[in-house]
DNA sequence: GTCTATATAGGGATAGAC
DNA sequence: GTCTATCCCTATATAGAC
């Protein structure tokens, strides 16, 4: 499926100095692109800006990447791996709520690291058939993970919710996680990325609160208070 | 604050035939722009496409509007008026839940009509200082309206929630309302605008369900079932 | 008020030297 | 592998005739 990306490969298949250098340059481009995309929005970052930031010529950048779309797709690859986390699912009630907390926390961190994807979902993902399908699959996995965590909570008596409610709850949790950063930016209240992330975690966790029972609910409240200071 | 927009005004201040025609042309441009923005996304609609769709020359379009940004701002004006709805707030419990339902429904409709704003919040609103402030004010009003409706529900015993919970709930309701359409499009499951809107209403209303008590909750469930068929 | 023609600018991408 | 130079296209916006 994936073809060789570098032209100079037929002669020597060993990883010589040049190949290493190539890989390093590609990585630098990806890292710099991610930083600029996150800061300015993908559409407002030109290939020239990326090259400039690396003291590199535009031509050289295009030696390593066919086009701008390829940079985006490779960043999406990395995000896809980064976000593919199997949640821990311990049986005990006291830990189940922390499992949920941990999982959502990891998701929000990953979203923050690759927020250019979420800042403009429509342009980055919505218009690219391949990415749209892959993104939908990521969302499905996330929903599945959240549902499993909720079922674990229900099993231990810490949560009270019917399957249909859990499904809707999981959807809403993903929507809020997905949209919070962009929403905060659009209303101009992000006030720093760290603050926005903490507030986002609070918003997401509060979705689950009304379904929790007994000490699980108190436990969640304390986790929230701890997190947002 | 707002200067005269048409040059031919010093001579005759009465509304003669030309002035009427001008206004009509401006309206046609705005309507066509809205349709195209909603369909393709603001960034992907050129002034030439708008002119073409109206069998009009680009030059003529620029006679009526200084630039593309002005079209966007005037559409935002219309949206701002469209969305500025004071919710009804009746005292009785049975009606209070319908007041909330009605208000959210109206919001979702308005968002659907001007979905190009929400489809790409960052580009349309986030980068324009004036629009960003105005959008934040709209969100504040919406939050205030939802909070008031919830307080009314609490007062009549139909809802059980503390003020802090209500504030967070209102925020989440706005985030889901705001983001649902874009999210559905990005995951490729919108399956028609009407369906997406109904599903969005369902997602939003389900946020309130766990805080409702007694027959109010049953009432909401029936409203939801009715709405999504 | 509307048109045609065009100036202008930016950014993606390529050619060819080194 | 990297650079310089440049092509090419698209889109905003303007000039000036009718």
C-alpha cells in the first residue's frame, strides 16, 4: 500500500548517513509544521513559512514532501498512533472512576498536541475523504472506550445509566472534548492554552457527574477540584 | 458610527427607483452568499462564484460591497438579530420544560441557517476582532437565557441542580449546539441536514435529562421521541 | 448600476544548477 | 540533499467604459 518515499533507494538499501539525514530533515519539517499549524491554523501556514522557520529553502522542503497535503497526512498518522490508547479497565469501583478520568485526560492532551486538526475540522479532515474516514474510525474507538469505561462503572454500582444513555453521553463527551479548544478560542476566553485545557477537562467530566452515585461522585468532584486548582 | 454605504445619495435623499434596485441587489448578493457559504464553506467561496451564481459581474458585486469581509459582516448582522430571542419563561413546571425545549430548538434552527459561521468558527469569527467580541456576547446571552430557564425549572421543582451545575450545563449545551453540525460533517455521518439537526437536538436535550425530576423528565423524553421520529 | 478588462498579490509547486 | 529562480494559478480588488 505505502510506496517508497525516497528516490535514492534502489542502489543501497542499508541505512547510510544520507538516509539518516533525510529522515532527520523530514522529522524537523513535521515538527515545525505541527508547531506552526497549531499556532496559526493550517490554512494560514504556507510552505514558505515552514521552510523559513527551519532556515531551509522551499525547494528542499518539496524534495522531502510531495506537497503540503502529505505533511498534513503524516502528521495525522502520528496523531492517529498517539491517540490510540486502550483504556485501563479495572474492576473495582474506586479505580474505575480514575480509569475514566485518566482516559479522558489522555485524549484531551493528544487533542491539545494536535489541535490544528480540531481547530478546523472541516478543512483539515472534512474535505479529505481518506482522513475523514480515518477520523470517523478514531471517534468510534473513543466512543467504544468511553462506553466500556461507563459499563465498568455501572457494573460496580458507581454509575447509574441505561445503555442508550451511555451511548449519548459518550457522544457528548467526544463532542465537547473535540470542540472545546476551538470554542474557547472563538469566544476569546482561552486565556492561555493550559487554562483552556483545564477548563475543557472540567466541562467534559461534568457530563458524567450526574450519572455517578455515592462516593464515586465525590471522588470525581475531588479529582476535578484538584485538576483545575 | 455607520457611514452611508451608497455613493449616489447627496443629490436625492428620497427612495427613488435606483435606490430600491440597489437595495434589492444587495439583498440578492447576501442571500446567494449565505447559500454558497453554507454549502461550501466561506473560505472556498470566491467573490467570482457569488457573482456568477447571480449572473452578475465581479465588478458589480464590488460596487455594492467594499470587500468580501463586508458581506460576511452583514450576514453576521442578520444572524445576530435572528438569534436574539428572549425565551419565554412561564412559571408552571409543565410549561417550563417546553420553554427550554422551544428555546434550544430556535437556537439550533438559527445555527443551521447560518451554519457557515459555525462550520469554521476560527476563520469566520476567531480572527476578526469585532466579530469575536460580538460572538462572545451572543454566547453570553444564550448562556444567560439557558440559566434562567433552568432556574425556572428548579423553582417549580422539575429540575434539581445547584447554580454551579447549571452554569456548567449551560456551557455544555452551547458547545454541543455550536459544534454538532461541524462534528457530524467531519465524521461524515450528517446524512442530510435535516437528520443532522434532529440528532443535534437530541444530543443537546439529553444533557438536561439527568437533572430533571418526576414528570418533567418523562415530558422531555416524549418531546425527544416526537422530534426525532 | 453594470460591464469588461486588468492590476496585484500570494502561495503551491517545479526546474535545474550546485 | 539543498539552493535559487521562477512558473502558474487563483482570488481579491480596482479602473474606466457604457
